[in-house]
């Protein structure tokens, strides 16, 4: 794989290699020395920048004694040649909230979310999450408590070192999800989260009518060291978009939503008015 700018799939591959190296309890320098590699070469692999061929990947994974299933997973990532996006369709039918999305959120320094129908997942209470599950099409093969636990774990990424902006359509505040008590607790939770200096909640009022976000909900992740990506989630798949055309389109959507949404204080007032 030729050396290139880091992509989502490249970074996921790099994270898998990093985990493999960590379980050896050896330093990068020692492993590079034993493989007769420059340490910078191993560093590029871990950072998702490539610089190795498939035979070298297999040699590294064999040296680290990576289990066969994980070797197959990492080789599939290595062979991924898409440069405009990264599609994942997990075997259990549920978008991978742990291995892909959470890793990219961890690396991002600014996360912007647009949610048209529901309270954004990161801002949901556990009772609201359960009510969403109960009202949706369910698969017998999915452990939804495990899915909820993965969503709750994402809260650990809330930190002052990152900036979070949530654009939410007003209809999400009115849509009854669960009991009236569940909705009341959910709206109170939004107000509590909005008090954090690094969290901004902007409501797009129903009075706006047709709005820029009619194409559907999405997440925009910005990084200090990498190009931004857009994350889309479906019923049984998740997609990272990285091509310039798509990024430009979604950036324009966010600009328009920014103009159409109430400011942070007005948004709090609207949420409070629903609670009264």
C-alpha cells in the first residue's frame, strides 16, 4: 500500500495494528529492529498512512501473533481501496458504534451533528434510548442492551478539549418517545448538557418550513491532523464520506442550518417552553 494521507479506513487499520503491537508488550523501536524496518515505517503503519505491502503486513501480524479472525479483518481493511468513502455492514446488522465511529470521534477535535427526527444519540438519556429501540424494527439476533451500553460509553468522549455542536429540528423535541416522564427527563437533560461550555445546542424551528437538512441526519467530524469526514448511519450500515465533493455539500448544509437555527439562548428558551 503506497504511502498516502490518512483516511478513515487507514486509521482503523492502524488502530488494529496498534492493538496488536500493544499486546506484545514490546516497544515500536524493538519491533522495527526485529523486522529490520525503520521505526518511521512502523509509525506510518500505526497512523494509517500505509507505506507497506501485503506481505509486510502479514509478517508484522504474524510476529505479533494476531489471531486468524483479526488477521482477516485487518487484511480486509488494508485491501480497501475506496478513496471517497468507507462503508461498513457489520455481521450483526447494527452499525459498529465501537470500532469505527468511536475511534473517529476520539480523534476528532470538533463534532457537529444534525438530527432531524430524534434527539441526537450522544444527548439521549438511557430511558429515551430504550424507548427508541422499543418503537423501531427489531432484530432477534441483536443484543440491544449491548447497543445501548455502547452508546452510553460514547459519553466518555465529552470533554472540554473538544467542541460539540448539535443542530436539532424542533420536531425531535415534540415527538413522543416513551412516556411523558421520559420526554420530560430528556428535555431537562438537554438543558443540563447545554450548560457545558463546549456543548452548543441549536434548534431549527418548525416555523422555518423547508430547511437545509431535509436530506437526512448526519455527523461532521473535524480533526487537527486529518481531513474532515462525514458519517451517515442507516438501519444496518454506516458510511464515512471523505471525498471533496461530498464534504463540500455537507459543509454547505451546515452553513444553511446555522442560518436557519435559533441561537443557543433562544434554543434553551424553546426547550423550556415545551417543559412548562
